[in-house]
């Protein structure tokens, strides 16, 4: 009995265990199928119509493809009919997403494509496309039917994963496009700001920095931050003062004006931070507090911008006016005689005429007509300038005894020029001074320039041009009243054979040059039958013929090339033998007579020189003669130091205060500042 009960109990246990195993297997398969159907229904099948909910899985078995039939075959072999009914009921409870998921005609295009790729039948892509279009049409028709019936049930229109992915991709693209547009806006803003900054810099350099032609030489940009801060505060204080007046804020106006005065006193004449008073930092702090207060009460972007623009325009107009006045004054200073030079000439003249006649003569007068020596022609009314030319030439000459200097000046400076070289003889060199007013052959009947200068029309042209009454109005007309255009010393260069009939060659020098090397090599230069040996100046366009002559006149346009290269007066080797053969003076007279009404050229001696020596000028090496020290601040230092002659052509002569500082030492090294006459007239470096 015991054994029987044991066996029975054992059999019961085994039976219970078996039933639990079967139940576990059933639950596992049931769960597997539920999730499989859920996945298939939600991911691969198109939503079915709610009108087919009564159809079951078993009734649609004829419409299944081979995979569906195979699956049902396996399910029937594994489960009983009751289990299949439970599965079917569970599937029906899943809702509209899984209804009719066995219907072949309700398969989505994506399922068809995927199925066809995996199937052995390999249906054509045309059939797949047709099924996709059919499905799309049915969905549209179904939506229209529901909309026409007044049903707006959006819950039945769910997106497939592919559409969801495309929608998300579109949203990302839109977000990216919006971000790119914002970035472009930022870039445009930055570009506009940078452009504004560049425009402000161009205004500063083009307008404010160049109101004086020598400013770049003597001025440097201030880099001290404290001084810049004070100046910026003062500008903003003026802006807020104006705005405060507009809004009748009297207390704020007074406070700003007081701080402005304190800042101005603190700044003073300081050019660097080290020049500022120790109280400057406190003034900056107080000004900052007032500006902060003003900003809170008055700041308006449009008003501040407009005020700053108005201040800039006003400053621009002031700069233009000052520029005109500066140009006028610089030209006036260049054409006048400094007090020191006037004093020197007067003292020398007085002492010269106090000398007995026998002491007024220079030694070695026999060398004046010797063609085998090196002869120089120098026409000047400036004693100090002439002394520099002679001193520099002698100091750099290898054999000073072979050099002869022919000086010609006017009646006013004749005594001073003689007295200077009597007191300061040029060593072994020979010197001779003449008065241009004693050249009896140089008269109005022979010289067209003298005849023109004596005419009423020429006097009107030179002395009464526009009758300017203000500095700015006279700036453009001052050049017409330059004394050198009225002096025969300036035109005497066209009469060298008449002045020196015994010479074969002569080196012409201006009085604003400095000799730095021995010049004897110029006498051995082959001019190839040309009359004039000169350095050409056509490196820049304004040194060509069309910038000096009127090519609208047929006499000029028919005889000259507008692009012909110009050359420089100031150091010229003239072959006087060829001069006489080609009648250079006669050519000059012809063109000067034709220009009596100034229709060929306006002023000066360079235009008639270009015409007279056209085709008769031999170009010299540029190292012989470097020009521009009187107007060009950017000449290469190496070119200056390697030059045989440097020329201060332009308004900024080295004996004037407006001379360029960096070029002046090349001239002052030959001035005898320790001479009693120079000291007494207060001439200094």
C-alpha cells in the first residue's frame, strides 16, 4: 500500500510537472506570436479598414502567400483549434493596425518590395510599383470618404517608418537651413562692421593725416592707451553735452562741461602716457562716472550716431579749410626769405662795400677761360645755398685746383655773394661772381622773356590773378606770383654760350643741390653728339611731356611725343660747342615767342627746356642725380647715399623750417654754423 501510495503520489507529481511544462510552452509560443503579429502589423502592413474586423485569421487563409500558408501549417501542427481561436481573438483585440494583416491586396509597397526580394518568384519591379500606386490611391479615397462624411479621425492615418524618417530628415534640414541663415546674418553683420572700420581708417588717413604734405615726416601715430582713452572720453562727452542741451538737462550739461575742462587740463600737451600728470587716472574715473550717468539718461542709438556723423562732417570741412590754408602758407614760406638769410645778406653787403676796391678781387682769374679745367655754372640769389654747393663740390673733389666756379647773382645780392667767398675762399679752386644786371646784351630786344615780363598783360597775369582776399582763395594763384618766374637768373640757363663764350663744356648746377662725390667723371661722358646730358625722370607718369605741355595746341601735338620722357634741371652737362652748332638759343627764342599768350605752356623753365632740347638730350646714369628731397618723403636712403648729387627740388628747401627733417642733415653738414656772420644772424641747425 505504501508503495502504491508512493507511486501514485509520484505519478501525480509527474503529471503536475508535465502540465506545468506544457503551460509554459504554450505561454511562450503565445507571447512569441503576439509580439510577432504586433511587429508585423505595426511595421510592415498598411492600416486596414475598420469594416473588416469580423474577419478572422482562418477565413483569410486562401489569400495568404506561401510564407503565410507555411506559418499556418506549422501552427496547426503545434496547437489545437482552441489555441488557434485564442490567438485569433488576441490578434483581433490589437486594433485596426493588425486587422486583415493576412490580406494580400492590403500589403504595403515596402512589404511587397521586401517580400519580392526574399521570394523565389522574383516578381518584377513594375508590379511592385503598381501595387504601391494602388495602395496610395486607396488611402486617398478612404481619407476623402471620411472627410466628406464629416469625420476627422486623424488617429487612423499613421505614418510608416520610412515616412517618419523622411519627415524627421526634412525637419533637420529646415533647422540646419535656419541655422545657416542666422550664421549668414552674423557674417553679414561682421562684414558690415569691418567695412565701417576700414572706411573710418581711410577717412583718418586720407583726410586727417594728409592735411600737410610733410606731416608723415614729422608726425607719428600715438600708441599710448591712456591718452587715447582720455581723447575718446572727451569726444563722447561732447556728444552727450549736445544731446543734453537738446533735452534741456542743464545740470548734466554743466557737469559734462566741467569734466571736459578737467580732462583737457589733464591732457595738456602730453604726447605719451609718461607725460601725463599722476592725477590723470582719477580724472578718467570721474569722467567715466559722468558718461555712465549720461548714457542712462540720454543714450539713443540714432541720436548718438547722427551726432557723431555731424561731428565728423564738421571736422572734415575744417580739415579741408586748414589744408588749403596750409598749402598757401607753405608756398608762401617757400617763396620768402627767412630773417636769418636776409640778415646774413645785409651784413655781408655792408661789409663788402666798406672794403677798398683792391681787396674785392678773387685770385687765379686766369683760370676763368681755360677750357681744360672743370667749369661750373651757378645762378643764385641765396648766399648760404650757394656756399653749400661750392663747399660740397670742393670737399668731395679729388683735385680742387682744377675746378672753376662761375657764380651769377642779381644786383641786390652781388656784394653779399662776393663778401662771403672773400671771407671763405674755396681753397685751391677758382671762383668768380658776376652781376646779371651788368650783361648789357641781355635786353628786351634780344630776349623774349624780358620783353614779355615788361608787358602790361604779363604783369596782370602774375600780380593780379583773381585778386585773392583770403588765404584759401589765394592758394591756387600763389604759384603765378613766384619771384623766380620774374627773375632773369632763372632764364639765364638758355644763354650759357653767350655768358661763357670761351668754354667748350660746362656743368650747370642749381643752388638747392648738394654734391656728395667727385664730379670730374661727367666731363668724360660721351654725349653722342647731344647738347644736354641729364638724368631722365620718366619713372612716373607726371614726368612725361604731356604733363608739362599743351598737346591740344597743334604746334605741340605735331612736333612732340606726349609720352616722351622728361629730364631734370639741376645738374646738367652742356656741350657748348654743339649748342652753338645747333643754335639752341635760337630754338628757345622761337618757342618763347610763340608762347607769348601762354598757350603752349604756363610757367617755369622746364617746359621750354623740354621743347628746346627735344631729341638733343643724352640720358645720364640715375646715380649721378637723385631728385625729390624737397617734396618726396619716401626716397630710399641707399639711393641718396650713393648719389653723386642730391637735389632738394620742391617747396621744402633745406634752409627753411618746413624742410623734411630726415633729409636736412645732408645739407647742413656743409654749412659753417660756427662762422661769426652765421652766428650773429641766429642761423642754426
